[in-house]
C-alpha cells in the first residue's frame, strides 16, 4: 500500500523544515523532490495532488516547506531565494538518507526556478521538470507591484500575494537580482521538461521559451492548455503528473544497463539481485535502482562498471561519510565536508602488525577520513571514534553468516 508520513529535517541555517514523504505501493521507479511556489506550502492543493499523483506512478516523493513558510521554522522576512536553493540541497541529502538520492526534481512557479538553480550541484539528479516557472526570479517584483517601494524604503514591509499577507525583506529582493537560473540550467547535463500554460496570467509563456532556449538537450516543452497558474483544476494536475512521470522514466532508466533478460524484475524488492547474461558484465538491482558491475579488461571484463570489491569498499566509505555527517549535524559542529577513502588488499597476516588475525591470509580494508571544517582536536578525535559505529563497519566486523539457497 502507498504511504504518506510527515517528517522534519534541518536546513543549512539550523531551521527545522516540515516535510512529507510519499512512498509508492511497489518498487519505486525513482526518487523525486517537489518544490512549491512562492509563499505557498507543501499543503497547497496543487502540491498535494501532484505529489500523490507522482507517488501513484511509482515515485518516492519528498515535498517540504521552505524556511519561514507552512510548518517550517524560521522567519520568511529573513529568507532569500538563495536560502531556498540551500533548503533544496538539504532536502536532497535527507531524501538520500531515508529513501534514495533524488533522480528527479519538480518545481512549481518560483520553486521551478529553484530546482533549475539547484540541479547542476546535485549529482544524482538526472531530470528536472518545471511547472509555470519564471526564467528570472526577479519576476517576483511584478507580483509585489506597489509594495516594492515600501520594502526598499523601510527594509521590510507587508505584501499581499494571492490574498495572503507576508512580510518581505529587502534582502530577498536584493538576492533575486543576483540569481541566474538560466545560466545554471545551461550547465545541467540531464534532461529538462518545461510545462507551462499559454494563458498563465502570473508568469507569462515567454518565460517557458527562455528556459527552453537555455536548457541543453534532451529538453521538452508541454503546453498546459487552459490551465491557470496554480493548476486549480485537478484534471490539469493529474495530466501534469502523468506527463512528468512518463517523461522522466525515459531518462531515469539505466540506458547502459547491459543485455536484456527474460524477466529482469523477478528479484525486485527482495534484496539485491545480480543477473549475468554473458561475459562478466552483470546487471545489479536493489530497491528499484539499476547499476552495473564488471571487471577490468586485464581480468577479462569490459570495464563497464565497478568490480564487486569496489562496491564493497564504496559501501563502507559511503556509510562512514553518512554516519559522520549525521553525527556532525546532530552535534551542530562546523563540518563542511567529509571524504572517506577505503582501499582493499589481500595480504599475509604476518605483514600486518596491527591486525588481530595472526595466521594465513587476510583481507584488509584501510580507511582514510578527511574532515574539512573549523574543528578542534577533540571534535576530530570524536569523529574518528564514531566512524567505527558505521552500520556497514559493524556488519563487516560482526558475526556474519551467508546462506545459499536454490532459486526457482
């Protein structure tokens, strides 16, 4: 059964952001983040309908309230477009922890400009879809109209948008002038889909044209004929979600996943599976994600993917970095970046003076951790101790047994 849960995650500025995680009934076809429109929230009808529709079509979807909006902490008057983009990156980190790294970003109105700006800096993102998005975030000034003078004069002032009153700070307007989402999307290597209504009275159709011209191929445009800016007609929302889901699947599927198999899904959702149909190149599946494993050409492979031992070392490295990131965030320590490098070698126990095993050959995983940030000696020592608590580390050093069964 599909599920929907509320949750929170920290923003880079220390605020707790309110979020909702929608999970599909079966194996997910990808993970997505939805960014709402200016002064809106994840609970706006269009946001709820779109995330439900995407979830019904197989996506894990995270929607959240930007700082100072909806149920998220913070003061909207002190927020900026740059802060919204930072919130998006934090949402991507959170989604990677609880489900999977986002492969799809969907943004509505100013949220569309935000996903265009964030996408190039999120390596897992392979597709971006915008709905009624402005090509220039400074377009918000037109929505504010006569309130702009008061904001510039007083530093902040109330503004009425869509029948609701918000306090807008001058820093928000100044930040808008520095944003260049078109330049960002021009550097995005993934696929871009622009959905826009030709009769949108809030953000004109010319914005869609500008985004389309700036984006790299593959790119597509879909007209939301007769729809208004907020997609208040549920049929328009369902159509947009259907199009986005069908379009994204083309780019989220692994194009280089190796030879086809008679039944590639026969092991889905029961753990990790590895299907080999010839040579050493092997198709891997886990929780709906498809990867390749191979061997170097020197070992008879085609070098089309990491080796099994590469995946083992990557698992320990990834788990270590994630564990330290969560620990640092929980402590509130200034950890800018953590890099874990793990190497594997097989050697005789006599050649490893620090190893516990003293006889025969052993497999040695060496882990080097680089911590970037203004950390003192005690904090760095604590991080190194916590590294040993990484779940994968504990599994590898624990009492591990492997059972082999005959399949159908």
